[in-house]
C-alpha cells in the first residue's frame, strides 16, 4: 500500500490484476487454492486497517517485516482468480515514489519536517537498504496492485469500456459505502491500450500520456492472458458526491478521445480529454483544501 495513501487514505484508487490459480507456480498455487476455500476472505478495508496500524508504533513500520499472504478473490465465468496483496513490495515501491514526488513537486508534496516526523530519515534509509537487498534476490518481482492518491490516472481509463462500469450507491444508514469500479478481461485491456497507443502516436508527439501507456502495457504483459483487470475508485467515493459518482463516465470520455484521434478529429479529442483532465484536476485539488 502506498505510504502516502496510508496517511491520506481512504482517498486512493487502485488498478488490480486477478490471475487464475494456474498462473502461479507451486507452492504458491497450493497456498492460494487453500486460501480461496476459506469461509471469509479479507476486504480492502481490512488491508487498509492493517497498514494504518503499522504506522502507530514508534518508530513506525512503513513496510511490513514479512510479505502478506492475503489476496483479493473474484470469480469470472466460474473461474476463481486472485490478486495477491504483496503489501511489503508495494510499501517499498510507494516509498520510492514518495521520494520522487518530494524531488519533483516539493510544493505539492509533504513538507520536509512533516515527512521526517512521520517517517524519520533513519527509518527511510533502513527500508531502502532492505528493499535493495531483496530486489537483488527477486529482480523480476512486480505488484498485482497499483495505487494512485487523490486521483484515477487518466491512462487507466483507456483499459475499460463504459458498459463495464459498475456503480452501487451504497446505504449510509447501514454503513455501506458506495462502489464504483470497472472490470475487464486482460485480452480486452491489452487490445484497448494498443489502440489508444497507436492513435496517440499517429496524432501527437511522444509525451507523458504515451509514456504512461507504454509503462502500463509492459506491466500488463507480465500477467496471465486470462487474468481480470479491475479499476476500483476505492476511497475516492468518500470525497465525490453521489451525483458526481453517478454522472462520472470517465472511461467513456477516454474512449471518445481515442476514437476522435483515430478519426483525425483533433477538436473532438481535445474536448473529451479536457473533460477528463478537468474532472480529475478538481479531485486532486481537494487534497490541499481546508
């Protein structure tokens, strides 16, 4: 889980990959086969609570000492798929990302004294050293979950179609939070990403959007072709009004932008991406509101 999001949560979104049991080598496959037969499987809120609890000791524990043996579980056409938490690995990656953000956007990230009080430099240095030693032994490791704080990255929406959108308003009186997510087969996600990348490269110069799609594509290639890809608005449902959640059609806007680029309609593409950018800029700005 992201270190930054552990402080600012629940305002984070998630891009997850669920793989069939056959994608895992033994003995991990056996572990997940036993795991999915459990009566109760932990939820995203359970993972969040555990991560927050690790920040309470003095000094805090930003990265677990041992890797999580838990996962999210789903079923697709009768096939059980799992998304390992890999909380320790994601903690290491989040610390690296936090460091890059501090260097790149000092005015929009945590002030140095706040960061040092939350995660003392000696703790960060020890965690970085642990990660380096672990990475030497596990050079091909990758997370099944990506986290974005106070936004859903626009490039994530290119993987999904509007008809794959699932919105459940929730019931505050019963303590049920809203749910907004997209789910699609891996083959569809890869196909849509390839189309978006082709349209971008034929229409505009290489830039952050293109680079972001290439990086996501490389990540997706690491997984089983029969995997499930999920975009979960996560805790962002708590900062967006029910009206904004119900009206949000970000995947449709992304698809409209790609189609316009493919048709040579630069104005239409600009309008579609403009709606997306403005929608998520407004959400990111809430991070700095009183």
